[in-house]
C-alpha cells in the first residue's frame, strides 16, 4: 500500500511537471517571438527583455525535454533516462542567449557612439 501511494504521488508530480514545464516553455517561446516581431518592426533586433526570456528558457527547456523523454515511466516500469537532446537543446539555447546578450551590448554601445 505504501509503495502504491508513493508511486501515485510520483505520477502526479511528473504529470504536473510536464504540464508546467511545457506551458512555461511554450509561453516563453511565444513571448520571445512576439518581442522579436515588435523589435523588427521598430528597426531593432536585440533587447534585454529577449535576453532574459532566453535565459529563463534554458532550465524549462531542460526540464520539459527530460520529462517528455521519461513520460513512459507513467505506464511502464522503466528507469530514468537522460538523452543527449535533453542536454544539447538547453546548451544551444544558452549559446544563443550569450550571442544575443553580446548583440544587446554592441547595440547599446553603438547608440552611445553616435
């Protein structure tokens, strides 16, 4: 009985994590795209708000990908797996965030020199 209760709590926690991380990841991506479209219309491309969005996307992307890759644990007896994509995608987003933050700094510096 104790094992079954713990397993059900684990399932609920995993489902909640899937929903929250999935929604948060999608909301952050939509916010990034929305801001980018607004910036392009105004003649800009880089902004601090988009840099913050990218940095917030890194952990949620990892969590979402990790939980999606291990979702089969909800109905099968399998062990946790950590795929290469779970590591590579957040690292790629972090590299883009670094490049983007460099673009923000260069844009701000360019505005000051004019």
